């Protein structure tokens, strides 16, 4: 099933010159990973304290795109410049999930957003990534199955943030939107669980 994750090779090719410069500057993958986490935390705090000004939500798609770039860069630095470590793998998995939580949950304070639907979406996302990691311990292969993987979740939240910023969606449709993407998240979760056992 096609997901945004399938575009990763092309995205990486665009970032390769930056990765080479960072490698020459002795920037480590873990430094990039932690930078992405700090950026995500700052974004979440900013949204939490400015949620009444919906135009500020436009920062979310920008930071999510930057975070995706940093996530790709740390992996490329690790693989292509022989800097893979167990600590790096742990940081990569844990900070990805933590970043999702701190960036998405503040949206619950935005007028019209159902906190219950949003929290459900975030929790399903955490379980989905856990299923991908558990699959790796069973089959030696990390599962990235869609249709609602990490990149896809970032896209749907970015799109929601844009709709909210310009007041293009009402309370009912926000709940319907979050309900649909949560169901897609559940499908993804069970898909990864199933394929992770094969």
C-alpha cells in the first residue's frame, strides 16, 4: 500500500549534500536526533501557549517537514558514514514517538478539536510504532507498513493544522477527520502486527 514513506529515497537524495557537509563537520547522528527532539518540544510548547491564535498553527507543518528532514539525515549519517550504534537506534525510536506526542497533543487545546479523538489518534500512533519495533525483534525486519505510518500521520496533522489556521473546518468535520485517520491508524497497527509475525 502506497504511503508517504515510499517517497523517502527521493527525499534522501535531496538531503545527501547536506548530510555530506554535516559528516565533514563531525556532526553525529545522535546530535541530529536530539536536535529534532528539542525542535519538536519547542514547537509543542509554542502551540500549547498560543493555541488561541489559530494562525500560529501554520508553524506546525513547517516544523514537521523540518523534523522529517532531520530524521532522514540522522539515519543517513549513521548508515552511510559508519556511525550506527545501539544508543543511536534507541534514541531514534524513542524520540520519534515522544516528538509525535509533544507536537500533536497541544492541538487538543485548540477550539473545536475533540481531545478524545486526538488522544486516540496519538495513542494509536504510539502503538503502531511499537508494533513496528516489536516486529524487528521477531523477524529482524522493522515494519513500516501504511496507510498511516509516521510520515502519513505528520501529513494529516499538518493538513489539519492548515485547515484550522484558516478556519476552513468546523467542529463536526474535525471529529470526522480525526475519526477517519484514527481508523486508518488502527488498520495500520493490526497490519504491522500481522505482518510482523510472519
